[in-house]
C-alpha cells in the first residue's frame, strides 16, 4: 500500500521549514529544523517500545505532538490522554488499551537519543481520543481517516505563514488538530500550557496572531478582561468558537470586538466537523446568532426524537473494542432542530435536560443559561437540575457570576420575563466569583452538580 499521505506531508513540511519558527512556547522558541531533529530523536528513542499503543500524557510543549508523530512513524497507535481525565479514568484507559505511557519525564529522556531516519512510512495513522468524561466514564474514540483528510485540506497560504495561538491541550482534539494543521500549512504556533485571558491578549498583540479558537467560557473571560480595551486585536483574521453552547449575546459581543472574522463550529470528538457558521452568514441576520450553522460538505445530519444524528467523512472509525461504525448514524446526545434554510439550532445535551414540574416538563438548561446571560450584569452562568424535596422531582438550579449587585429574585424575574414560563425559572440562584472549568475550557457542570446528588443512586429524580 502507499505510504501515509499525512505523514509524507508532515515530514516534508518539517524538513523544508528550515529556520522559520514553528513554536513560540513557554520554554522558548523551536524552529522547523529543530522540531524535525527532535522528531527523529524521539523516533530513535521509541525503537525499543513494546506493544501496539503508545499513550501520551504530557503538557503543552513541542515534544508532545512530535512524540505523537514519531510513534505513528513507527506504526504505533497513539492514545492521547485527556487533560480533563480523573486519575481512575487515566488508569482505566491505559489498562483497556495496554498502552506504553509517555509522560513529560519520558519525553525528556527520549529526546536525548540520537537521530535516525525511517526507512519507510506506514500506510496510515490512528489516534485514540478519550471523550471528555464530563458526563461519565470516557469512551475511547478511534480516528484514522481524518488525518489524510487534513493533509488534503491544509496547505500554505499564498499570502504567507499565519500565526496560530493554541491554548487548548494538545491531547485534546481541538489543540491537536490546530497544531497539526499549522505544521501542514507552514505556520507559526504560539503555544501556551494554560489559558489566561490577559496572557492571550498580550500574545495577540506581541505575535500579531492571525487565528485562534476559544470555548465560550474562555471567550467570556477575554471579553470581560480589563486589558481588552488597550489591546490591538486587528491582526486576528479567524476566531473560531465551539466545544460548548454559546450565548447569542456573547457571539454578538465577539463580533463587535473582533469584527467579521468570528465563526462558530459544531462537532464532537467522534465527528469533529459537523456544522459551521461564518461571520458573513450572521451579518444582518441576528436570529442566526443562536445557530451552530449548516452541515459541512461530506457530512449529513437528521433529527430523530429531538436528537441530532450524524454520519459522513469526519466520523470516527468507531469506539475502541467495538465494531467500526462504518456508514451508520451516530447519535450525538444533543437536542436540536433545523430552520427552513438548513441552519441547525441546539437546545441542550440530552443529559443536561431538566425534567421539572408536576407534568414532567423538560427544560433545556442552555435556554435558561442564555436567558441569564442576556442580563447586562451576568457574565457567566451554569444551570442544572437538582433533586426536589425528599429527592422527588427536579428543580432548576443556577450558578451565576455577576459584575454588580443582584438579588436572586432579580434574576428569577428576568428569566420569567425572557422565557415566559414558570418552569424555566430557577428555584435557587447561587452567586460565585468564577465557574469551574475542565482542562479544555468547558464549564464543569459535573463538579457543580455532584454535591446536590450525593447520596442518590442516580443523577436524575
């Protein structure tokens, strides 16, 4: 069979990049030539590794993605251990795959080996991603086809190299794909090991960042940063938002600050590219601020019993240890609907639906969050179900970050006015200075819910 087109293109990019900077990172600067040498050292160091799977559990540094590529050059499957995984979850994925684990200390050791060059390339690569695990034990998601797809899609920009800011973990699909795409395009990556709004704004101005991706909570932190007003963000040509539901008000704020360069994407680790919407599609159409866009070419979607099902080119091979998914439909776990123009609107995750009231009315937590975020003093909100009196029935509970004095009753009245139904109104409104986030920047509703459900044998009432 023919050698992997993806690996062929990556090696060519690293070999031809020379003294151009590939990474600005917390430990310094790494050029394309230096990255190529590190790759070959890691390739040598992995020569004695046993088994079929190499697991990488490391921070955001050049060696993390270069170890992934070197292991794939040796024909290993690579398991990227999610930064958000708990200790038991990390142990479980290693046990289930029998993987050889590489940590930061191992990468330091392997990078000290001599260089050697592969005699031949494997015909493909496979990467295994654990799911986020915020709603339960992570599943292991196998991807292979998306890599050759990336190699066909990503190419150098005739206008010159871009500068990509990456704060998402390299062991998460978003950060991983961003860096691999940047290598294929000959771009420079500003790589940070953690997200800080002020540092991000400093990086945009200092490195004239052209592209970045943010989750909604991280976007809110940037928009609310006191440093934003004094920061020149005019270099940004693409700001992609995704990974969690986005408030229409916050999307409008982002467009006002960054201009017509803001787009939103919808995908899952199982299917990274499902739908997208650009700034041009939002111009003059404020009702589309709540949409995740139209289905991308090569993908299909349909609604069944309120749930979005998808299939197509960006699909995973399947879950580890289970049959390939093939051309089958994947239930996304998201509730949604299409408008007459084919734009998809998501209402909630199935697991985040709150069943409340005497008639078992279903309340989409995202709808209540968006209503709360429409209040000018609310900057962040998380809504979830908690057990009612005696553990019977569910109540709507809100945790809110506000910039000024507010009483719970003020926000309850606001939600009532926004949504028009008593079942949407939170029974309790709790104020906090910040919402907890997972390592990939999503609001960690699981940690917020857990104290309320302690002692219950299930998470629904």
